[in-house]
C-alpha cells in the first residue's frame, strides 16, 4: 500500500507538471499570436503592400526572420506610444538614407512615410538634410529611390500630397541666416563653434553656418521638430558622432521634443541600426538630460 501510494503521488506530481507546462505553452503561444497579429496589422498600416512583399519574399529562405520582423519591429516597437507614426517613419527614412546601405528597405519606408502622412516635399527635405550628416552620394541615391517609389505609386493610382515649397529661400546673408537658425536650437552654440574652430579652421565654421544652417535648416517646409527627429535618428544610426548627437538631442529638447520622444527614436533604431547604436544613443540622451538637470540646480 505504501509503494502504491508513492507511485500515485509521483504520478500525480508528474501529470500536474505536464499540465502546468502545457498551460504555460498555451499562454506563450497566445502571447506570440497577439504580438504577431498586432505586428501584422501595424505593418499593413504603415508599409502596406510593400511591407507584405518583404515578408512573402522571406517565406522560402527564412520564415523566422519574417516572423521576428512582424513580432519585434512592428508588434513590439512600432506599436508603442510616445512618437507619432509619421515621426517614426521620418526617423527611419533619415537613418536609412544616412547609412546608405539598405536601398530596398529604404524604398519600403519611403512608401511608409507617405502612407503615414508625410507629404512629398517633407520627405524630400529629410533626404536633402542628410547631405549635412552623410554626404551628397547618400542623398542622391535616396532621392533616386524616392523618384522610383513615386513612379510606382502613380502606376497604382496613388496621388500623394505634394506639400508646400520652402518660402524663405532669399536672404541677404547666408552666414547671418545660418547664425540665426543655429541660435534657435541653442543660443550659445554659434559662440561655442567659433571658440572651437574659428582660429584653426575658420572656413569650417563659415561653411557649417552658411550651408548647414543658412541653406538647409532655414528651409521652412519641414517643421523644426521633424528636422531634429531626422537628425537624431541619423546620428544615432551612424554611431560615429557622439558630440554632435548630444548637441542635437539638447536642441530637440530645447525646441519642444520630450525625453519620451527621443527614447522612442532610440528604441526604433534597434530595428535599423542594431542595439549597440541604440544603447550608445540612449547613453547620449541620459548624459544630456543629467547635464540639463545639473544646470538647473
């Protein structure tokens, strides 16, 4: 009787454990299904047919990669609040343009930017702005990709909003205009720039102010918040300009971006530039916020 009792107890414990594991697996499967479904709906909302084609193209070679794109990129990251979808897609277009090594994915997100409310001219401005951070070749390639995307959309009967042209292109002094634009981001930065480089490389100061801020940042058909979102995303993705990233994080906070907005940019960059770039970007944000808090004390 004692032996039978022991076997009965062991059998009961064993079957209970199996039931618990089965229930746990059911819960995990349900959670995965919820993530997948949420991600699939978000993918369709943002990228539409272009995004669905990417997933379909992976089915015969790496369905797991397709699943992770849906579950993580769109189910976990894109589904978060804290940054509007239009802003997220502007950030991604900027990052992929700056990196310059993912043209097919850039084209998908150019579709996505149009699908989430950006006008044609706003996207052109993001691409144009990337000249300052990653050079003319990357912007040329991105603009050509955008031209192809617009042609594809027209063939499908999609007529996207053109948006407004820049209305403030005339200025008596590009240098003065550049100083004014940079001072809107940080009232002390012109002086810092001059103190650092005026004696050693005065032409660098002049060209930075005239071209970067007088010619590019002064254009008024992309609002200043989206210009900073684009710049922060690009510099995070590039990962090779920490001081400049920190400056633009501060500039973004100065013109009304929230800490939460910038955190979301960093999380978004895990998808496009990887976790190391996003961690380094988050550390730059942390440093900028701590320095601002100390300055207030």
